[in-house]
């Protein structure tokens, strides 16, 4: 029997969740031995719509994206649900719909709507008490106790470290299973967050963002239980596809990149062609 993400988080150390945004990336992650995947808002907006992560993608689009990903993989899926797409009732509906399509963990944040990517400037946050109401709605909405609720605070750039830790502890008291401070600026802040928060913490390793990149082993020593790499595939894809475009414009052929291709047969195997042909 497959262990739930909640059960796996009870083990020593941290679960590492790599960003994925569609069925293909989910299949590649599962085949490669990744233990969990993170369905991030930044990657969803970028890959599906060619848009920045500034609150332009809504609940319906995220639910459909997660549904497609779940059809392609059995890995645990951690879903970034932005601000929950509404107030208390909206959050309740969001959790119900995401849980129904296979989300194992659902993350909501305390930004105003429309939100911004956590590593962008100009963020604003709602009062902690208002976010606590959203967290309680999320907890009440889930049908399974195995579904995790993650409460993220973006207040660090708006107020200060003491306030953001107070917020996280308020969200934990409201029932959040994990808490998540986005965009800490130093290793010392990252360590202080894990030490002072009363719930297990999430660390965001967004390599080109505002936070320092810290090895997972060090984050585990600090006490982090979930380490996410939410948009790494976006950084890699943008560079690789840009190089492909440059080669085609320059050479009018793809020959210069031929040694970097996955073969037709290997991609068909990844997509499960043999299984479909045997039906």
C-alpha cells in the first residue's frame, strides 16, 4: 500500500518535492525516483499560459492542471493554490476541488488578491486573523485527514521576522499542518524560522529568487520537513528551449543539438505506449 504524504513526513529528515507542471514532467519525475512533486503557481502560469505569477490564473485552471497530472502519476502532489481563490467560502471550495482531483497537500497564502510571486517586490498581506479564518475553512473542507493544509506567509518583506513567525504560529493554531515563510533573505533567517515556528516548516529553494540556496541536509538539520524546488524546471526549460530556437535561427536545422535529444522510442516508453497498445 502506498504511504500517504502525511505518513512520509513523520519519518526523520525532509521530503523533497520537485516542481512539475504537466503530465510529461510528472512522468519523468516518477520514472527518475523523485519522491513528491510540487505544482507551483509560477510554473503553471508560465508554462500553460505564458503569463507572470501575478494572480492571473484561477481555481478552475489549477484544478484542471492537477487533474491531468494526477492521471499521469501516483506521486504525492503538493499544490500551490495562491490565496485560495476567494474568502472563506472560496478557500473551502478550492480545497474540496483540489482534493477531489488528487492533491495530497494544498497551500494557501496570506497575500491580498491579486497576489504576486513570493519573490517579487510590492507584496501586500491580509491581517493574520483573516488568514486564520481561511486556514480553518481549508481544514474543515478536506474529506481525508491525509490531505495536508500548508499555510504560507509572505509578510517578511512587508513587516518583519517577528511578525511573520507570529503569523505562522497563528496559522498553526488554526489547524495548518505545515507553515511556510516565503523569501527569507539570509541563512540565519531560514534557521530562525524553523526554530521558532510551532508547526513543521516548508523551505522554498527557488534558485534564482531572493533566498539563499541551502543544501537539503542543512535544512534537515535546521528541522525543515518539506523542501520544495518549485520552478527549477522552468529555469531549465527556458534556457534549453531558447538555445534550440537560437540554433534553428542560426543554422536552419536542429543538428547542433542532436546529442541532447531523448529518442522517439524512449519518449514513447515514458508515455506508456506499450500499455496502451496492449489494451
